[in-house]
C-alpha cells in the first residue's frame, strides 16, 4: 500500500502524463509556452498552467470520491537526553471546496478531458490586452483598466518611460484577477513532474528508480538532478521532494490540497505540513 494515504486508492480518471522532451538548456524556450493573443484577449499564464490546475482538480475529485486521507508528513522519532519523542503524523482528508469553482462545472470534470472542458471555460481566464480607442469610443469605467493618450510623434522608448513614470507617480499597482488567479511564477514542466510523481506513487506499481527512468519519461528533466543518469543514489530524495515538498518548495500533495481549497499553485496562508 502507498505510504501517502491511510487507505489504498484506485485511480480510474487520473493518470501520469507522458513526457515529450528530455533535458535541454532551456526547457521553456519553445513556442508552446508563449501566451497567444486571440481576439484581443490573452491568458495570464500559458495554457499548460491551466491544464495542470485542471489535472490536480480532477485528481482531487477522484480522491474525494474515495474518502481519501492524505499523509503530508509522517511521524519522526527524535532522540533526546530524556528519551525520545514522536513528532506525530500530519493528515488531511481530501475535500474540494466547490464554492471556489462555481463556474467550472465541477461535476463533469471526472468524465471529460481538459481540451473539451477548455472549449467551454477558456473565457474564465482571459484578460484584455491593450487596444487603440477609436474617435467615437467611450472611455471604459472598468476600474481594472485606465486610458492613456500617446503622441505618435514621440519615440517608443520615450513613451515607455512616460508610462513607467505615470505608474510610479500615480502608484498604479497590478490588479490581481478577482476569480481564478494563478499567483507567482509557474513552471508547467515542474508541476507536471510533481503531478506524475504523486499519481504513480498512489498507484504504487513502480519503484522510485523506475519512475525516474521510465521509457515514457514521466519525470522530465528540468535541471541537472533530474536529467537521466544524474540522479543515481538519490531516487528516494528526488521523489520525496516532488511529492512531499517543504515550507518553501511545495510538493504535489501540498499543491493538491491547495487546489481543494481553491488556490493554485499555493494557498496564501496554509502549508498543510
């Protein structure tokens, strides 16, 4: 049985994603990670970030169906002069806060793939790019936008300086999305590695070494430690970091519980450890 849950689980809707590329100088150099503008709208993050959010939510829903209790920290024995103490095991029952996903059609997610779900829900994550107002256009009263007039005779570099000065003088700060924001820098391949490691350990069919060296490249290389042939002797530690994480670097179990609470990637206050 997996050490990561109190009782064994059977996954029918969630599965590890096969990797495509292995270690390269910059794994995010491809055009696939570029955010594309469509009809004046753009995603705040690459589509792969939202795909991973969806995958973690689907896994959460599947675990919730089985009343899964996730172990985020095992008890550790600590020796002292007076004997020893046990730190105690930390567990969390997987339960999705559906109030955080009112527009997601959560009840359909277990039986639909991301691509089909995305067709009907992409609009939830789109932001408007800058646009040129026409003479008869009405200035927007939307508090999330502001209108700025530019003299086309000025150099672009000077216009950029003007905009920066305007932001500083008026103390304009970036407005976070009210619904479904992804805060901070997201590395989709790292998220996929974490997701895959958790799914494969929950299935409990492969050893740590088999997971890291599998022909389907479940753990894609993002640095020299996870590059093929460079993690010899540290298989358990690499998998632990991917799944268990820490206060600073979150693992897959922390991300999953954060998703249950409606946040991706990190809950603003909880660590679940």
